[in-house]
C-alpha cells in the first residue's frame, strides 16, 4: 500500500483558519482541507511545510508550532499527516494553484466537509477556540 507523509498548515488569524477546496480530480477531491503537501524523501515535515505553503499559498512562515500527527488508512493509500499551527507569516495567503480558498471562523469548521483524516483536527481546533 502507498504510504504518504504530508505536512499540513493550520493557518490561523483572528480566530479564523485558512482552508482550501481540493480539486475534484485529486484524492479526496471536492472536500475542504488545510493547505500543505507531500514531504520529499529526505525532507522533514517542517521544511516541507515551509516549501508547500510558499508554493501553494504564497506565504512565508515566520511562526509555527507542531500541533498533532494523524495516521489514516483510506484503503487505497495510507497517510501520515503532520499538522502545524501557523500563527505568523509574511504575505496574504491565496490559492496559487487555482483552488478555491477562504478564511473560515474556527467555530464554523463543522459546516465544511473535510477528509476523514482531518476531522480530528477540526474537533481539536473547535475545542481550543
């Protein structure tokens, strides 16, 4: 089975979080996600996070902290997700790959459909805010 290591940024500002809609052609397409991407073979999750958020959202991280690791088996692939809270960044996040993006109040996250592996993060964030 394919096992994928992914770095994920929970980009926070004023009790809101930045989310992106996955392209319908992607794995788990049509669902909302916290931005991030696959770690390269020799890359740490934090280094991958910095690279991915620059490529995907156009921001440079100035402050982040590890939040949680989630492992999930989707049947066709297994993912290990390394979530980081991103509380400081330069630039304004955008969808550089054409994806729909938006700032969402943390309390409204429950109204959005996320992949199964992200749901514990949504619950954890809502408990903190």
